C-alpha cells in the first residue's frame, strides 16, 4: 500500500502537536516519557520535532496519558482550533 504524501497543512498540524508535547514534557526526560507511553524515544523525538507529523491514534492516546494531557486538547492542537491552555499542561 502506497502512502500519499502529507499536505503542508498536515505537516503544520504535526508541528503544532509536537510543540504541545514538548511543552507538556517540560523537564521530564524524553526516554522516561516515551517508555511510559510505550513508544521508543526516537519515535517521541520525531513526533516532537514534526518529522512524524501524523502519529497513530493509539500513540497519541498513550502520550496524552503519560503527559496528563487530555486527548481532546491534543486533537484541538492538531486541528489548529483554538489555543489550548498550555499552562494546564504543565
């Protein structure tokens, strides 16, 4: 199965999501958060830097749980709808 290239909008969505996750992770070790979410540190690094702009739903759910960020907030950030309250994440 051939995957279609991502659109510029999807790439920007991934960057927004990555920025939120980096902010939520704050002082926590990347490997610690990745382990808590059940993913590799490299995968988390790629998500946070926007190099993996469209991670799987399960990955996002697990990251939200590991970082105590509601899935609704992650989805709103990815969609670009509104400004999620980042101070609530820390």
